C-alpha cells in the first residue's frame, strides 16, 4: 500500500487493519522476559515487520528508504503500537529523536547508509550527551575530540547514556573548541560503539534495569565522514534534537500513559481508586494530549519548534508521575508487596516514572526556559 | 468568518470592551451584532468574547445566549434551571441582571418528555441580586414563588448547551488566568528587592512558569474542544481552566505581595471572579470527581482526542 501525500485517515485505517491481522506475529515471543535485552529484541522485531510492510517507512524521506508523507503518520504509528502494548515508549523515542538530525546534519551518503538499518530494527542507537560534571549544563561538556590525519581522536567520558551497551552507534557531543568555548566549541559525531578505545560499562537504575552506561573514550578514532554538521556547530545539532524529542515520540508516550491508566481502572478492586484523583489524572492526560496534538501539527506544517515545547516536556513528566502515583496509592498491596508479574510491572513503572522530571532537561531547567524565553522575565540572579 | 474578518471582529470587540471597562458589555455586544456572529460562527465569536471578558474582568449576558436559556443553573452544577412537573413550572437558577427587562424570557426546563425551551413572563419570576464575593459580575437568583403554566415548548438539547457553556467559561477562565499571570509578571519585573528585580529569583520564576504551563494546557484543551468537539472535551477544558485560574490566582497573589492585597489593586477582582466562574456549570473539583466516577463505574476510560 503506497499512500500519496498526506492522508492520516487512510494511514490509520490501513495500519490498524495490518496490526490486527498480524497481532500474533507482532506480540512479544512467548516466554520473553521483561528484561531490557528482551524489550530491545521486541522493538526491533516490530520495526522490522512494520518496515517490511511499509508502515515504518511513512513520514521518512526517500533518501533513507522512506515513503515520504507527513510526520503525523509517525506519530500515529507510535500511538497504535502503544495502544496495543507492543513497544516500550522510551526506546521508541531513540530513532524518532536521533534519525532526523543524522538526516539533517550528516552527509547524504552517511544518512543513506546508517539510517535505514536503524529504522528497520537492525540497530539501536544511543545519545552521548551527559557527562559526570555535565548534567543540565550541557554547554560545559569536556569529552574532547582532536583533529588528526586519520580522523577525530576522542578522549573523555560520558554517563547516563541510555541503551549504550545495546546500541550499535552513538550520537556523541564532543569538545572541539577551547574549554571556555562553551556551546560554541562543540562538535557532534556519530560513533560506532565497537570503535577501538571505546569502553561501555552499564550500571543499574533504581528500578533494577541496566538501562544506562558510563562510556569511556581513550584515543578512540572517528572518521571525519562521521561529523554531523560543521565543526564547532554541535550545539545546533543538539538543539535540533529537541523538536523531535518533544513531538512524534511524545504522542506515543501519551498513548502509553492512557493504556496504563485504563489498566488501573479495569483491574483495581472496587473502592481502591479515588474518583476525584482519577478524574484529575485523566484531565492531565487529556491536557498533555491536547498540547502535544498542537505540537504534532506544527511539526507537520514545517514550523520551527522552540522553547514553547518545554510546556510539552513539563506536561509529559508531571502527567507520567501522576499516573503512577495514582497507581501506587490505589494499589499499595500490589505495588509495594506483591511479586506477581503484573505487580512487578507496576512497581518498575512507578520507580521509573521518578526519573521523568530529571531526564531530558530537568523540570527546573524547563521552568527556567519558560521563565526566560516565554515569560521574558530576564536573567536569573 | 475568514481569518481577516475574525481579526477585525476581535479588534473591534477589544476596542469597544476596553472603552467600556467596568460595566456590562451588553451595551457593546448588541450594536456589534455579536449574537449574529455567534449564530453564524461560534468558533470565531466565543473564544474572542469570553477570553476578553476574562482578561478585562468584564461581564455580559452572552453566556445566556450561548446556553440558549436566560436562566442558568444554580452554582455548583449543570442541571437545568427549571423543571416541569405536576404543579407546573418551577424555576430556580441564576441569571444576569440586565436580561430581565423585557416582558418575557426563554428558559430551559426539564420535563418527563425531555428538556424543553419555554417562554415565561418575567412578572412571574422573583429576581434577587446575588452579591456574594463578586458583586460586579451582576448575577441574580431567579425563582418562581409559585408554579407557573407556560405553553409547551420545543424540545431542547440541554447536554449540548452545557458543553457550549463549559467551553465558553473555559475561555473566560483562561483569559482571567492570563491576566493574573500578566499582572504578576509585570510586577515581578518592576519590583526591586535586595537590589534586584524579584523576577530574577528562581522561587518567583518557577511559580510564574507553573502558572504559564497550567494556562497553556487549559488553552490547548479549549482548542481541542473546538477542533474535535465532544462533551468530554468541553468538560475537561472547563476543569483545566478552573484549575489553572485557581493555581494562577494563588501564585499571582503571592508574587504581588502586599500590593496585591489592597482594595486599590485590581488583583482581587480577578480572584473573586475566577472563584465564581469555576462554580458555574461544575467546578473543577466536581467535574474531576464526575469524570473519575464514570470511568470507575464503567471500568472504561473515555476515548481521548484523536490525532
């Protein structure tokens, strides 16, 4: 099925039918555990099947094997997969966020080489931004890349790099200017994770998952063909990730929260859930959705997305915590004490939701952006 | 209306309403043909007027026109303001004072055959001013001393009228929340303490940022309710707008400090207004509880907004 141009209704009907027809093939393999590697296997399987059937290719340009069309189609694909509980929201974000900047900033031949395997589930990528001394203040990063005859020679450390040990490539921000050059002296590179001199050491989150890693670079050599954008213009690459981190993948995250709230409503015993609290959380899910819907259409219309998407991030993070706070308050016996699969899933999700106001620019950073850029309150003291 | 006509309509209305600040906007709306604009294109007429009313803390009887009933439900709920039973028609509701100058009014009543719109002689009604916390809103309580017997009226889609009212009130609350945020923002930038504008302190900035996010979310919900209309969308828009207004009032009051606590400062008029508006057609608290109860009874969340 090849859609011409933008037709969300046609895409929706066709995709829904395909997902229904292939439900058993798309479902996680029997006996697959909830461990991270199993989830990556699942997401890659779904991507592969959806790529082969064409659905994964809509909304992406032809130069990377796409079939064109609006980014709204990608948003709906994510929603449809989340509503059927086929993929985890966090991992779906990776290609939605990283592939567009490689298309925009990489050479055409690099994009054509590396993006299709990512979209069709042959690869996972990670984002090497944060460092031990660089959390919210990205402009202070220190991981150094030096020009040599053979390419960039990278030395330094990254941390909190989600999925690094399960990834084939890493979008890395490096310091190429002087230490004082701040955001003006950063260069973005796409590095293969099997590069010699690169060591990845995963560690556990508090919800018991080896989700992120420390990544060490010790004279790792990266070809110049892997430079994204101009030298010292990596800040633009990082900033251009934002529209994607805050748009197509957020639509899936909203659908995911809706499915979890629905699960709570359909399984909680009589009297366990406060009606007033549920109504408020439902309204928050709606608000996040209404806000995100406007952003989806702005992205699809080619509008520039800027600081106003901090509102989307704030609504995502606060809504996510509200959903799982409600679950934990309503089902204390399960979330705190039970070890059944269902209870373990609630517990893991509740614990994971604590990070929602920390990653991707903390809640405080988002409020600072709103205050400075949207309310024009001037500089902070 | 075309986009340029909408802009012109909005600009004209703003100019007239600003000049008329303080009183009822009814005198402004009639010559402008707001009712015709409303019949013709509610999506153009409602957001513009009601956000302006919120922003300027102005009042009009336009809500009655949106509902299609001169008498509105009592505060706290959305039940029709009158009922027709054995003894006849009994009225108990609210209205805007200026709406009862003619010989008759139309109102919506529940009855065994559904909601009907009936015409009632104003002489049969007892009308008492409701001053309460917000006298300048111009609300009156309307009741019948004894049952009256109007002729049968046409059947009326009351739930649709409730949705329209909730959406209009959501716009008014959004307008008021924006106005309070703007008052607080300007004060924070101007007011110097400890040698710096208080807007430079993170405690102040984050309060205002939270107000901004809440009002933006409510505003996006009103947009959704126009683009993909549903009873749920209007209800949630009203709920979010009520929450945003209450949160925004609290943050604005705190940032305004002692100045915002004076009679002279305009802030308290907004505080009074949003507390009353939140109660009309269901408070945020009551609407949240209703939404939650329905979902728990059916064990099914309502369908949310499609892409």
